[in-house]
C-alpha cells in the first residue's frame, strides 16, 4: 500500500504497451501492470531491496511485466522492443543480491521498461539418459527442477542456498555456485549449451545441420572459437534472454552421508579445509563447510537449545579425558560435511578426511550434527527478512580468497568491520561472522554475515550500505576477490575499475555496443553500469 | 629455394616497415624479412601447409616477422599497426592444423601483414607455491615450460602431443587439450587469468587496486560478469596478443604408473572407456587411450617387431587357456593407461579399472606396453611429414562425440572414408584408424588418422583435402562435433554455418567490429573467415 504512494505510475505508456502487446498475440494473462508485481520485479533480495519493499521507496519500476511462454515469444518481444524503443529486463526468481533488476532512472533511459518474467518457461525439453544431458527451459525454479529430475532418478547437482526461488536462467546469468560444487561443479561446469534470444536473433551453437539441437547433438567439450555459453554465463541480463540451457544430469547418488567435525579453533579448521581442497576432486566430499565460532554457537542455540552444548562438551570430555580442557567454548568451530556417491566412494572419502583430521586436532561429532549444519544454512538465508522487522539490518557477502591469505582475510575483515562500527559510533556491537564454503585448490569462498542494530539511526539502510562498502574494500585489501558467486549488478559495479583494467572496461562496453546497438537489454549491470564507467 | 620463386616479395613495404619499427625502438635482431622465416610464419602443421612448404607454393606470407620482448613491445606494435594500417597476426609455435596463420589474400586485405612471433616472451614471471599458481609469458614453448617447472618440482599438467613446439599462448588461443586432462583439466580449466594486448589497450582482470597482478592477487573462481579469459580462450589470434597467462601448477606427482589392457574388440574397449568416464574424476587415470586394431597392430610392428605379437598371443593363451581362441588378432584392441598421484591414489585408481575390466573381457598386459603406447603417440604425430616424402598423404582429425553415438561414429566414418576412396577411384586402399582419447562423462574425443597414396594423382593434396572434408561431414553426420581441440581457423570455418545459428555468426562478427574497428587483428579465423560469412 505504501508502495503506491511513492510510485508515479505512467499509465498512458502502459496502455499503449498493453495494446501493442495484445495486437501482437500476447494474451492478457501474460501481461501485468499491477503495482505490487511491478515493484517485485524491480527488486531482488539484497537488504536495500527488502527495505525498500517494506518502506515503499522502490524507485523506478518496470512499466509492465510480461510472461513469455515460448522462445518465439521472447523473440517477438525483442522485435517489438527494437521497433518501439523499449528496454527489456529479463527476470528469473528475483533472488539476486546485486540490484541487477533495478531500472535505470528516467533521465538516463526514458524508454518504457519491460520486465520479462521467465518463470512460465519451465519445461524439461528432453533428457538424454545415456549421455547424461538434458535441455531445460531457463525459467524453471530450482526447487521444481530438483523435483522434476528426481522423478527421473536424476540430479543436476546445483544447489545454491536460494534454490527455493532462483531459476536456471538466473544461475547462468549470475554465474552461480551451489554448495555441492565439489562433486558437480559450478554452473559453468554444468552448462553445456545456452540458447540466447538477442537483438541479433536466436543464438545457438552446436545446432547441427541447421536444425534445432536435440538429444543426439554433440554437446560437450569443443574447440570452435568463441563459445556462446561463455558469453551467456555472467551476462547479468545485459546481452539477451536465456531461453533454454543444456545441462549435465547425473543419476541420484546411491549414498548420502553427513558428518561433522569440531576443531579447537578456526585456524585449525581452516588448515584442515585447505588440505581437503588439495585432495583430488573426487576424494573431496560433495560439500564441506567450516563455520566460525559465532555461527557454530548460533546454530547450536537455534537448532538444539542448550542441551546440545553440554552434549558436545560431554563428548569432548569422553574422547579426550586429558586434553579437552584446552578447548575453549569461545573458539571451537565446526565443519559440516556431506558426502555423495556409491558406498565405496563415500567410505573412501570419509577415510581421507579422517586421515587429515588428526593433524589439526579435529574430532568427529557424527552425522546428525552435520545434517543440522546444512538445515541451518537454509534457515539463516531467510532470517534476514525477519531480523529486519526487528530493527536489525543484516546481509551476507562473499569473496574468493587464495589459501595463503585466507586466515588473514577472515580476521582482518572482522576487525575492520568492528573498527568501522566504532568509528561511526553505532549502537551496540556489530555481528560479524564467517564460514569457509566452496573449496578450490588455490583458495576458497569465504561467506560473511554482518548485522547491525538500526536503533536510533536516522537512515539505517544507508548506514548499513556504507558499512558493507567498507567491508568489501576490506575484503579486497586482504586479497579477496570482488565476488565469488553473487555477481556485480549495480551494487558492486563501482569496484570494477579496481578489478578490470580501464581498457578492459571500455572493451566490454564496446562488445555490448557491437551486439546491442539500441541497448535493448538496458539494465546496465556490471561493466555497463554508470558506476563502472565513471559517468552517469 | 623453390619457395622464393613463387613468392612475390614486396621489398619496398618491408623497408618502410623496417624503418618505422627501428625508429620506434625495435632492434634489428627483433625483426626479419627473410623469405624462409616468413614462409614458416604463414604456415602451420596441417598437411596442406607441409605440402606447400615442400613445393614452395606458400601463397601470401607476412611482410615481416617481429619478436616482441615485452608486453610493452606488443602494445607499441598495436599502436603502430593502428597508425600505419598494418594487420597483426600473433604467432606461437606454428603447430596449428587449421591454417590459422595463413594471411588473407591481397584483394581481401591489402595492408602489410605483420607476424608477431611470441617465442622470446618466455619468462616465468612469478610462482606462488602456497596457492599453486604461476604467471608465465605466453610465448614459452611447451617443452621449456615443462623443464622450467620441473626444476621447481612443479607441473602444469598440460601435455598436448605437440608439446615440443607449441606455446602457452597458442594453447589458450586454440582452446587446446592435453592428454592428462582427466587429472589436470583442459586449458580452460588450467588458466586463471590472461593478459591480452588488444586494440583498446592492455586488458587484464583481477588486477587489484589498479596495480599489476602479483602472487597475492585473488586468482580463482569469480563471478564478475563477462570474463576476459573466456574471450581469450579460443580467440585464434582474432582479438589481440595474449602476453601472459596465470595458470594452476601442481607438485610433481609422487607416483607415475603405466598400464595396458587388451580387449577382444573395439566395441568392448569402447564400453570400458565409457564406464571409466563415468567414474568420479579422481578415480580416472590421468590419461587413458583406446587404440583400434589397426593402430594397435601398427604400434606393435613399429615398437617391438614381430616378437611382440607372439608374446601377446602367448600371454593370452596362458591366461585364458579355454577361451583365448575366440580372440581374433584382427579385432584385438589396446588401451594405454597412465596413472598419477600418491601411492594410495594410484592403487585405488587401478583397482577401479580392474573392477570394470572383467565386464568387457579385458586382460591386463602390464606396464611396459602402456608406456610404449604413449611413446608411439608422440612418434605417430610426426610420421606424417616422413610419409609425405614417400608419396603418402596423411592427416589426423578429431571430434567430440556423445557416448551414445561413439561406436556408430567410429564405424561410420571408417566406412564413409573407404566409400569415398572407392568412389574417387583412388589407388590402393586408404588407411583409416581411430583411437578414443580424452574422456568426459557425456562423451569422448575420437582421434582419426587417415592416409591415402598420392601415386598417379595430379593434385594429391587437393584430393586429400576433399577426402578430409568428406570425413568431417561424416563425423558431423554421425553426431560428432566440428572439433574437440584443434579449433576452426580457416580449414573448418566453412562448417561453422552448420554449427552456429546464422544470428550467432553475425553476433560474433559484431563483437569483433565493436572491439577492433580497424581489424588490426585481421587473420580472419573461425567466424571471421570469409567461408563462415559466406562471402569473400
Ligand atoms: C537467501 C539467498 C541465498 C543465496 N544463495 C546463493 C548461493 O548459494 N549461490 C549463488 O550463486 N547465489 C546465491 N544467491 C544469489 C542468487 O540466488 C543468485 O544470484 C541466483 O542465481 C539468481 O537467480 P534468479 O533466478 O533469482 O535471478 P534474478 O534475481 O531474477 O536475476 C538475476 C540477474 O540475472 C538475469 N536473468 C535472470 N534470468 C535470466 C534469463 N532467463 N535470461 C537472461 N538473464 C536472466 C536478470 O536480468 C538479472 O540481471 C542467494 C540469494 C539469496 C537471497
Ligand atoms: C603433431 C601435432 C600434435 C598435436 N597434438 C595436439 C594435442 O594433443 N592437443 C591439442 O589441443 N592440439 C594439438 N595439436 C594442435 C596444435 O599443437 C595446437 O593447436 C596448439 O595449441 C597450437 O599452439 P601454437 O603455439 O603452435 O600456436 P600457432 O600454431 O602458432 O597459432 C595457432 C593460433 O593461435 C594464435 N596464437 C598463438 N599464440 C598466440 C598469442 N600469444 N596470442 C594470441 N594468439 C596467439 C595464432 O594467431 C593462431 O591463430 C597438435 C598439432 C601437431 C602438429
């Protein structure tokens, strides 16, 4: 309701748009100018978005939301956009945390803004069981994709924490990473082919003999120059609409086993993680996460109440009668593990872990702790919205960091956030906690949670944004990357000049100019954002 | 000597070029207009190139060859090319088999052609042992790279059969694949960062805080939109000069073990390979290759003489007193295996293979046969040049094919080649043989050798080219891809319209137009070749 007040709804344009669309065969249930729906389509899941939805200060919204049903529909939309000068913004599940879906302000782009909601394009087009491939429409939501494939005894193995709402096309467009990447890879390892509806028409590769690709098409490793999928991955809505994706699918694993390990401190746990990362890929568990003491304690509080704490202490006591006293409750940290494969493989994986574990004084705590560690992750992902209603402003952010700088980064970012909080005389203490998640031989993804109290702040959301900006600077100063998997969008585009050489930033804009002269896909994310360009 | 006759050497231009380059700080030992050197720089290693070198019919050659010593030199060259309207063609080891280095004819591009030979840029810039990363100049030749890293106890693990001559930059530009890709990955898995000297300037990503990247920079998985390395990989000289590359390096493996397995027929061997491909990556040997009966017999003849044959038969007899008679010498095929890792890992890998082996009546033949299988591969790679001098025209070609169509493709291509040979009334019989090399869950690389006798043919090289064209068509008809690792260049660009949708082909040209408006990197490979465009 508040939203309506602050929105200036350009009704005239919508009517014109609506009429044009209907004339061109779009039915009214494929179109909406509803204010709430339009607000949702201008926002993602970052704190600012959630806050703005709550306060009604959305800024510019799409003039209309359209649900294409087919690739042909997408193609027609691009033609209409070209003819009538619209700006198209593809929409997946709206779970991005980068403001990728926000519309450029009117003075930057006066054209009608059209949100293209892909979620009705959700069919599995074909499955090739023998080769383990499937082509799936890009609008399918993660949760449905998992269900549909499960019915066939299959899995794609991509499980981002946002799987409830995010879509296949969104994963590709943001270069997503799932928690089981050790086993199944990141999205770029899973995707074999992308169809992209672009201003030049429908782009596809490997579409043999001019027909549409099918089960028998040679999808796999090729060397045929520039690959379409490499450009579609990470395109953040800038280049076109991803209409369908060919992905690797696998038989559901025979065995799934959880485990958990406690370490006396984060340093020990982090070294353990590094050693696990250096195991050959198949010897690593499908997923392994190390939570710092704060997250560990929080998880324990929330999941099992106070009893759990004493249970853990008792186990420690029993196991290490002589030495357990050295373990301080305020420094213990926990590793949650998920192994997948056939029996022998899972056993071999666990054996490898046990071999390393002793070196770092790790103690196995059993399967149930491991499983609840994962449940927690999903819970924590949505706690933020609840916290906000309690006046607590929180957000997660992530980075990739080489092993050599991992510990220093975790410590340094925490210290810098605390210092920034003090320097600003903010109320109470900040919450700043981290976990090590996706592993690579050369480094890992570190995932931070940061929260502050908004009590007494005149503009808590902006204060938080400033804190987050400082935290990102701290990450990068400590050797972390701009983003491991969230992407750039508009939130992090101001950092791009520190990442891309100036020539690269202009090169990327030249590419865009070459293939989308009218800027039909004008969402202006990443290198195309005014922040990255340095002008508005 | 013959070469000189057929070349019309544009001396005037060279003098002008030479003077300009010297004025701009290039020294005379960085420059050459020698005819032989220029011929070499216009050719690669495909049959036609080798033939043309022998007959002297090279076609257009670069006007000058330049050896840059630094990235700054490369940058200066691009500036000069822009100012004075030159066309630059980066040169690595000249081992491509795609005519990627041939110069466009004068009527297509009248500008001076400048070959940029990268082989004096061969320094290892830094090694970060802790994270397993190194930055290396792009002109380093494979063999030297292996030696240099070995001194440090390290390996990059990329071993194409052309490793003696091909360069790091060439691997990136052609999207190469080495025989140990099961363990270390293909070039795209190994490369973490590329610096590209482009018409827009020096492109680099992850170059933190505007400084040059160094040991401590966060090289690794990132989600920052379009990635420079994705565009550099497979660029085939079209987009700029790759000046240095950050790659993954690994400690040398503790254990290297060869093995070999015989199968009663190719079908059985191929099914075994498919099952191996479905093992988790680390359970697969670093390299595994299945040679068909012809290659197996050939290898045996060449490597060990006639004794070997009876030795193998005796082993079979000893092992399978009852059943060995079913094995026909003319259908036996052989699998060469190379395992790397620590002791336990290698043992576990071999154990996995032995578990599968029995299902397909495979018999282990021991380590020495495995090792000689690999030596053979390197030998075969260069037999072609010798054969040519004997009037035998031979060439290898490769494809990726999904498992479901692998056997049919191997059989079908052989049949089609034989039929084409008959249809053309060519002398004798063609040699057509294949092996299955790089494995993927969804399919494999199949590598063919084809040879014909040139006896009595008026234009044997063209005849062979026509045969090869038909063989490629056959590959694709049977579900194979245009190329698994050789790339497109100019030889295979005429097939691109069957692979890329028309919109994609024009999109790729639009990208090029956007970032290289003057077409400074005008070698016209892949989608930029006139064949792909359909006009000349
Ligand atoms: C609680 C929570 C947990 C999260 N956990 C993870 C995680 O574990 N791993 C991870 O990688 N990310 C995670 N994220 C971030 C987010 O879920 C991902 O970025 C996701 O990939 C976005 O997908 P989406 O379908 O929601 O896309 P949207 O948010 O709708 O869009 C994101 C961008 O992609 C573009 N886009 C979407 N669909 C298409 C299409 N079909 N064609 C072209 N462009 C398209 C949009 O234009 C936009 O630029 C999380 C987010 C939240 C809120
Ligand atoms: C006997 C033999 C065996 C082979 N085995 C394999 C194999 O196992 N696996 C495999 O993948 N290939 C193989 N090949 C093919 C060939 O070796 C590869 O394509 C190799 O990557 C080419 O590298 P090069 O340095 O020789 O490049 P070149 O032949 O010099 O150039 C190839 C292309 O790359 C471009 N290029 C080269 N260097 C740069 C640079 N620094 N910057 C920008 N562009 C550049 C050139 O302009 C050209 O377009 C084989 C070839 C032969 C003759």
